[in-house]
């Protein structure tokens, strides 16, 4: 089969399109003929050697390695002990995350059956491949954690804030992969949503249900809105603590990516900062599939690239300002 592999760390130019053996499923696994693979930040963290992660949180892996965690495709073979999936089933999933053993930038991938769900019938493989990591991140931060694993970034277990009509959620980076799913899940639960993104995304985000829009290139959210119950920050970085000042006392900020916070400041403001790390979960993906098929959640695609052009896909990701997700297509 053809696959993308890394033999060394570096920029997008280290992604090599090669011939490799088709993997074989072991106990509890299925072989999936991949039709599309979503790309996610961990893919470029892996590519560059995870220099942005604290050393103690870096998973181990060997080179060469096939990157990728998200796929949509067709079941090609099923281990004898797997029930509930059959050859020919269309499936999607986030494979073996957290970790770098998904290997989805390939024509075939072996997947734990428990990481998969049946693909939503109403969308194609490209749209389905865009869902797993971003959709599950939004789900596990906002709706249900679904696991007991501690996050490597905090000692306490993350507890989502119950959402309803009396709750206002601010989503920072609302047009991106996690952000556009989070906006829609919060609306599904009845919350009022303030979306923060650049002005080019306003009509897109209002179309997804945003009640208020803030163009961060023109205004600072902390100058415009206050008494927010929950901030979901998909951007992170050194400026993330400024969003604490949009919160009411007793409010919470959920950093999807690392932020920089001062415990004295959060104590003074009477707010909580808490997060988690997304984990593979086929049952939760099945819940998302139902919402997608019902039209409650829509999937946005920024662009698609053939598998052989993974380098160009990573270059697009590096330019930022992404609307939805970038997906690799694998023709068969």
C-alpha cells in the first residue's frame, strides 16, 4: 500500500510518500481501507519532534512512522473476536489516542474496533474523517468526559460545566475544527454562544448558531463581554489568561491547548481553569454521528488534498485561519 512516513523530524518536507506493507489486524481489531484521513495538530507535533510539549508529557515512538489518527473508510477484514462490525461497513474513528499509533495517512489502517463507529450515513468520507479528534475534543470538554484518565496537564479530573438555556459560552477560535463543533454542541444543549474569530468567519459562525460574534482583529473580547459562564479556548498561548476577565465569579475557562495562567489571579477572580486530553471513544463518536445525521451538527471542510500531497496539507495548516478541517483523500 501507499502511505506517508516520517524518517526524520522537521517541516512539511519530511513527509514522504512510500510503499509499505499492508498491516494485519490483531485481536479486537479491524483492517480499514482508508478513504479519507483528517489532519490534526498532533500530526505536526509528531512531525517536528513534539518540541512544543513539556518533555515529561511526550509520548514515545520509533521512526520511521506513519502519522495520523483520524480516518473514515470501509472495513476490509475483522478479527475473529470482534462483534458488531462486518466487512463492508463504513466506519470512522480516532485511533489509539493519546498516542501516535493511529497510522491513518495510508491506504489501509488497523483500528481497535472500540475506537470506531459507523460513519454517519448522510455525509461522505471526507466529512466523516474531519470529525473524530475535533468532534471528540469538543464532546469531552463540554458534554461528557467519558473516561477516568487524568490529564498530563493537570492533577484533577476535568468536569464539564452543565450546559443549558441559562448558560453563556464563549468559544475562542470558533471557526476552527474544535471550535465549530463546540459552538454547535453548546447550541444543541440550549446555551447562548459568543463566537470569537476573525471577521471573515462571521457569516459562517452565525449560520452555525452563534448568538454574538466578536472579530478579534478589531476588538478584545474582555473589553466587550462579561459575566460569561464558560470560556472554551481553542487557541491557548500566553494571551489566554486575558479571557478570564470575561467570566463571572464561579465561571470556568477550558484551555484546549496550553494556556498560561497565574493561580493568584484565578483565585482573585473566583474562577476555575480546567481541561482534559481527548481520548479515543467509539461510543461517543456514535452519539456525534446521530447528531450529524439529524442535521444538528454540521461538518465544515477547509480543504482537501490527495494523500500524496500531505506536505501541501501541512503547509496549509501552518498558515492558520482554518475554517473547519483539512482532510487527506485516499482514492482506491
